C-alpha cells in the first residue's frame, strides 16, 4: 500500500460537462490524512481528458490520471484497470458524472472504519439529481445500521458514490476476472471485500449526489428486470467461485430469491414466457411452493389490470 490513506476511484468517459464538478468535490475534502484521485479516462471523444489533465497538472501530488488509451475499452474494463491502480488503505468511488456534497465525507468515513476494525464498508444516503434539475432525496433507508455479506448478497443497497471500503487487493486476493463479463462491478467488489468477514455500516447522512437517467446504468435500468437478470447471473458466478465457498448456502438462498423476484418482474412486464420458464424450471428449488405459486399467479393477474 502507498502512503495515501484513501484512493478515490474516478471513472469517466465523455463527461466534459460534469467531470470538473466531480473532481472539485473530491479536492474540497478536508482530512487529516493524504488521499489521491485515481482517474480512469476511457478515450473520450470530447474534452474530458483535457479537463482531467489540467487538474492533474495543477495537483500532481493529489491526482493520478491513468495513461491515455488508443480506443474505448468500455466501462467494466476501465473499472478493473482503475481499481487495480488504487493502492490506498481504503477506496472511495465517485463516477465522473456524480459529485460529493460533504467536505468531511472521507474524514467521517475513515474515522469510523479506523475506530471499528470489524467493519469493512461504510456508505451513506444519496441525493438524486434528475435531468430537469430537480433534486430528490433517496427514500430507501436500510432497516439495519449494520449489515453483513448475508444481507448484501440478496441485493445491492449501497449507492456507489457514497461508499468507502477496505482495499484488500494483494497477490493472494485478486478481484475475480469474471466481473469483466458484467456491466457493473461495484456490487461484486463489495461482496468480494467482505466474503471472509467484515460488516457494512450505514451512516444516516447525505454526502453525495447521483445523477439520474444518464450514463450506462440508466440504459440498463430502463427495464427493471434487466438489473435482476444481471444480479442473478452475478450470483451464479459467486456460487461457482471457490473464493466464496464459505458462503455457499446463503448464496444459494439469494439466488432462489432473485429468481422469484425476476419471475414476478417478467409477469409485470408481460414477458409471460420467461416468467413461466422460471417458475416451472425452478419449482424443485423453491422451499415454499405454495407461496411461490401464489406470487406467480398474483403477478400474472396484476399484469392484466
């Protein structure tokens, strides 16, 4: 690890209208430790790279911009190469179209993790910014302040722009390459971080802004079932990965729950063939066939109303 307490992980591509605000919001952090911005710029066709380079020249000790690419490699490949360049004790995420609000965000989060070594991840509430300029505070508030792998495997409730987590990258614990097969890497990274222990803490404060309806994630979220499909596939990868063998039983339970949820989504979207295939092909795995059958029939009924 380097002398930097935190590596702030920034991915950006064609975000000339947003990247300066993201960088400024990180540079404004007030801390009693050193931190570094690690910027993975993915061969933008606008002035994003030039803006990042100007900041890197002004703050050479604080900003590391990864070498320019000859071609665009895509979000997840850029995610992996940037993550591997983060050598701080902790890693924070701020995508190039998001930004932080609280100038003490990093200090609060590091203080907590330093004082509570049984925790490996800390996150907060987020403010959502819509294209029309409207702000909305996230209404999703966890039921528990403290959670574990056994909670997070069922769904990703951590807004990436608010997260800070322990950096456990080393020669013996490399992040799995199968993540490259999926359009986002934050959720599997959190699960990988706490696969052998470590809790997740929710700090009930708003520290960051997440821009809605732009970027790669907005395209994925146009159909709710798409996220459930991807999460189910990721969960199957985790089930096959020997690094997660101690979590096998809870991963199996999560996969069943995800399949049930996806079945309901399909019916609501009137994708009846896929819903029936999930229902029929997975009956033997369902613990409560009667309850699942009721959910299937009810979601089918609701889709016609």
